[in-house]
């Protein structure tokens, strides 16, 4: 994957040097290392690629929220290599989805990606590193503690630049689902369903996001010179974060009814389907009786 020297997105809000509740972006500094144990890391990865943040916050109705603010104006000020990477990948998602929406006579509204370290406020409540990367439909932002990339590499042996790009592309895919109305429809159905049925709907939502991430990888492959080893890296990551793999890693029995993101095989299958086909219409994870 060759990303250096390419256009970077201006839709980056860097809060890594801000206090937990601060809303004013500040520049500089790298992502912090997360001081959490192996058990908590497994729980963190279980929440990874999340979208329904309320399930991670429990009954935290009193947690602080923020008002939606506009993206920074003008060219984004890149202060370090990590921010440059994230801003480049985000720019590539903007180009891919902007073109796809335009081809369908739709307008793509870009998301803002918030970089933070440790904790920050969001339109969905308090964002903490232990929640993993997530998309908040309340303010249409992606939240990323870049220290999570270290967790992937050190605890899951699933690191690498393209694996990290897959993380970003998956979260942006939730934004795409939100713009298309899929996210709100599914969340409405989940609110009326039993726990088992809600989990099953969550799996379908997450697998569609994996498929969309694969579509992004295909569309951006020539510009970023994505290699087959990069694709294998993404597939290896998908395998490591399957619900069945995470439950085994935690020393638990595999309980399919508790799955919220899909098995390792399913996550690999749907990412690769998006990559090989490139058509969002074929990312329909809701119609099949079985996945």
C-alpha cells in the first residue's frame, strides 16, 4: 500500500492533546499507549468496529454529549505521520463514495474523523479508548483512538498499514449506511426485537460494512497500489476479529446467539465479496436467510 504524498482530507479533528471533554481541536502529539490488560483488550476488540454505541455505554444516559460542529475549514494541518496516514485513507474513502453516490444521483456528505487519546466527548456520549473505533450517528463522526492500532498489532497480530486502513474504511461504511437510511432502519428494528434477534440484525449490519470496506479497497487499489499481500492482511484481520475467534481468545465457549459482528469466516467472506465485485448492490446482507 503506497499512501504517502497523496491528498489528505480536511475532515480531521485532532483532539489527542485535548482534555477528555474539550471540544477545541489542538494539534501535535502522537496517540497514547493504552494501559489495559489482556482481558480488557479482548473486550475492547469485541466492541471493535462498533456502531450502536449505547450498548457499550450501558445506562450512561447522563454521560456528556456534544453539539455537532463543522469540520475544520481549509487544508488540514498534518502534524505527524499517524495523522497523515489517517487523513490520506479518509480522503480516499471520500473520493470513492463521492463518486459512487454521484453515479446514483445522490449527494455524499462527508464524515469527520475525530482522533483522540484516552477519552473525549461525542454526540453519542463519552468516547473512551476501551470502546474501540466507532461511528456515532448522533453527530455523524467517526471516533478513533489511534492507540488501538497498537492493540491490533501487539495483541491480535493483525497489524499493518492496510489492516489499519480497513479499520477506517469499515467505520466510514457505517456513515454510508447512515446516509442511505439503513442504519436507522436497522436500529429501529433492533429496538423492538429480542436480544437474539437484535444481535442477528447487528451481524448483518456489520457484515455489510465489511462488504463496503471491500468495495473501497477495490476502488482505491490502483491509486494506493494495493497488493495481494495487503488484501491478505485485511482478511487476516477480519479473521482475528470474528465473534467466534474473540470468544475463543477470551477462553469462553462459542455462543452464536451472542454474536454481534459475525464469524471470522463471514467477515472474510463479505469483505472479499465487496473487493472482488465492487458493486454496493451486491452487499445486501439482509435478504439472505443464511449468511
